[in-house]
C-alpha cells in the first residue's frame, strides 16, 4: 500500500470551494479524504493506493479538474 498526500492549489472558482472539494473526492479510487485548509494550498488530499503509478494517476485526475491551478505530491516513506 502506498500512502501519499497531494497539496492542491485552487484557482478562483465561481461554484465555491465546497463544490471543488466534491469534484476532488469524485476523481478516482484511492482518495481517502480531501480537507480544505488555510495557507499556501487550498486542499490536502490523502491517497491510499497500490503503487506509485496509481498515485500519479490520481494526481493527473486532480490536475484535470477545472479550477485546479497546481498540485504537489508527497509519498509517505513510513
């Protein structure tokens, strides 16, 4: 099992941040949670999948959402 955290920066959205969170959760299997946070990023998404390639697939799905500006992915080492 691979655990990863994807930091997500949102562009200005007209549908609201809660709607964008729903879009994140609908991306793909493996997303455990998506939290709205204050700071340099707007969401922290927790991912549990079978392989690093699956993490890349989930990150690509997030990047394809209208309203997502940038992502940074961190794979847990423990």
